[in-house]
């Protein structure tokens, strides 16, 4: 593996009314390890702009314009923390704000690819988020799981790793069934599962398990892999992505 997209969700990056700085620090440390020990090019898809903005201004997040205003406040705050923490590893990072149309338009997607290659060739960590400050609802992916999947495909990554408040895909609902078990390998996803109701666990999240399954399905159809594990405790992410030991978390991979 040479190139990895890591997507981290709002639930991981927020703690009560503040940014979860410890978890953000742990994420940056992890990326630095991947770059140093595995020589990986890492693209980070980071949620959290609305949550970061809400730490400075309390608005009703159900209103789209309020969410856009909070994102405008929060995005530079988020980048400030990332830049400061990456600098401690002597790593530079850059911001890329994208919308769905950037991947639909040939000219725009080629331009985004060219910029991405320049950043990665110069050992810079690109940090991607949706440009939900200026885009209307039709132009948005609506959740960063889909953005992460498109980034992994269009920027030719070997894998998308989603670090979430969900530690894997279970054989049944773990909130309802105490005996539910994580499926370590998934080779196909049923259409019924893709049509389930979205159930984000955080008030700041826009996804849930369904959006992750849709992201996985998008990549599997294009012969790409996805890994889903916890972003709260990075032990399983370290085990698999750094040490090649798949102890937990779910790998979505089309059967060869």
C-alpha cells in the first residue's frame, strides 16, 4: 500500500462543547507514524468544522444556513489545530475544500487531481472537507463518508480507512443484541442494507452506518478496499494499518 485516505468523523473530533484535542493529537501522531514507518502518502478527510464552529457560536444546526455559518467559523479553527500538531512532527499540511460537482466535472476533477499530486509529491498532508460554506444542498455529498470514498477513488488511493464512533460492521445491531459480532471481512452488501434509515450517533454527524456501507459499496464496485474501525481508541487502526494485524474492525473488499 502506497496511498491511504483516512476519514475521521465529527463524533470523534468533538467532546461535549469543545474539540476533542486529545483524539485529534492521537490522530496526527498516527498519521505521522504511517508516513515515517510505512512510507505512506496520507490524505485526511476531516469532519468537525461545524462542531468546531459551535464551540464559538451556538446556533440551531438544523438550519442549513446556520450550519454553513458554523462551518465558516470552525474550518479555520480546525486547520489551526491540525497545522500546529503536524508541525510538531515537522509535517506540513494543506486544506482542500471540495463539493460533489468537483468529481463530476472532468475539468474540475482533473484540476483537483493535479493539485493533489503536487501536494503528495512534496510530502504534504492534504486535509479535505466539504465546502459546505458556499455550496447549496444539491452540490453537497451530505456526509464525509461519501467524500472519503470519492477521494480514495479519484485520487487513486489503495484504501479508505474510516475512523468512527462505530468500531466495525456487526452481524446485527449491537445496541439491541448483546451477542452481536463484528464482521471482519465483508465481500458484498445487500441492497436492503444500503436503503436503511440513516442513524448518526452524534448530533453533529450527518452519517451513520448506512453512509459507511454506501461508501464501502462505491469503492468495492471499483475494486477498492475500505476499512472501518474506532477513532476513539486507535489500537485496532495501529494493529491493521501499521502492523498488518487484522484483529478487529471491518475490511470491505470485493471477492476476487
